[in-house]
C-alpha cells in the first residue's frame, strides 16, 4: 500500500441521511480547489431515473468493465450495480483528495487495498430518514419500514471513521463535512512538503 496517494474519503450512511446533499454542497464549496475531486459513480440505472448525478451504463457494459478491472470498487445493491472508475487513482497519485459515496460492504476492501482511506458516516434519526424517504416518493410505506429495519453492517474497527449527524440543518452538517475535507487536504500538503 502506497501512502504517497491522496486520501480516499468514502461517504456512507443509510438512504435518506443526506449523503448526496452533503456531497453536492461540498462540490460547490471546493469548486475552485484543484486538489479535491468528486468523481461520478457508474450505475446501471438510467440517467433520467432521478437521484444522484451518475454515469448511466447498461449491465452488460458494466460487467465488461468490471471483468477488465476498470473499477477500484464495485458492488451490487437494490437491484443495481455501482462502480468507482479506476481513473480516480490518477487523481490520488497527484495528491488529490477523492470523495465518493459507497456501500458499507466495500469499506474493508478499500481499507486493505486503497489506503489512505477515511470513512465519513452520515447519520440521522430514523424518523428523519423515514420522512426523507417518503418525500422521495420512490417506495411504499412498507418498503420504507423494511429499509429502516434492515441491520446495518458494522464498519471495520481499524478504519478511520468520522460521524456526521445530518438530522438537523444541512448547513451545520455541511460545515462539519467540509472541515473534514480541509483537514485531509492540510495533512496531504504537509506530507508532500515533508516527503
């Protein structure tokens, strides 16, 4: 594992926690910072299906890229395939901080093979999650209850985890989120100066 790479920040949390809102806000805050990257995920979901800004891909093309080693991370969830393109490693080799929204299921693999890695776990109370999921109008009430009752995969103990409660004002959580990114950038800059 090379520690000359820029930080990989993995953003996790339940549906409705506001991960995409925090990433969108951070994208605006760091729009002029050439050392912070927000690559789009590749998803086997149509481009016009709503939700995050992603690169749409059909399942066969996704499987081809996965088989060719074109993703640094990939997973299957909710009937869709998700992938983080291998190109993000070039951003990290330049010392950049890369932020991506991922499934908890890939964190151990990322920690083992892609260090340095930090996890930002975005949380919110269950009643807030339920209301946000209702507002999306994508699932029935029964589906929402099942989603919220699902057991949460524990994060590996050795991974650096920063928890951000996004159950209140988005601005408060966004301020904390942005500060984590700033800290990682400062650490990378100091490491480059001393390296």
